[in-house]
């Protein structure tokens, strides 16, 4: 039994489902060997090792880094304008949030001042009503010929 088929069976036993693992492909020596969509063997024949020269290695590394990450795409003016616009929108939102919090705090302080003012006004109205009642009673007493005494009031005990 070829080594690739043994390898396939050992992995399928490990994973439990050969169809899911290899999606119907075999790892026979004549087939393509790919891992995550990348041809592992490349253009080399199976079992043959061809050493790369330093120029080939450098060019393949450069080609791989260009494929992976293109710094030139990030350094374009349009990208910076998008970043500046996004940052401006983010800062505007943060400013609005902080302003809303500050206004809510001021609103709560004003409500507390309003409650205190209302309480003071109500107590002053009660005091004015009480004084007006006393004034009215003294006016009726004088109309009846009664006068106020300079002696302190007498406490009656039951």
C-alpha cells in the first residue's frame, strides 16, 4: 500500500470522516497536494528536491510579501483622507456624548434648585396665610371691642 494512501487512512481515522477532510480528493502520488488552497509542491515533481539560488529565494520572498501585504495601498492620500474623516466623525460623536452628559448633570442641578425654590415659596405662602389669618382675627376682635392683653397667655391643664 503506498504511503500516501496509508497517510490518508490514518488521517481519516483520526478525523472520523475522510470525505469532509479531503473533500473527495486522494493523496495518491500522482495527485495534487494542496493545503488550504496552496499547492505545497509547487511546480516541483514529487520526490524531487531542487535547491533555490539566493536570487530565486529573494524574489520569491519579495513576491510573497507583495501578495500578503501591500504597504503602498495604505500610504495613498485617499486612505489618509478616509482615516481623517473617520477620526473626525469619531471625535464628533465623543464630543456629543460628553456634552450630553454635562447637560444632563446641569439639568439635574437645576431640577434640585427648582425643588428647593418651590419648597421655600410654599413655606413662605403658608407663613403669609398664617399671618393674614392672625391679622383678620385681631381685626374682628377690635370690631367687637376686644383688645390684646400684655399679660402672657395662661396654660390650662385638664
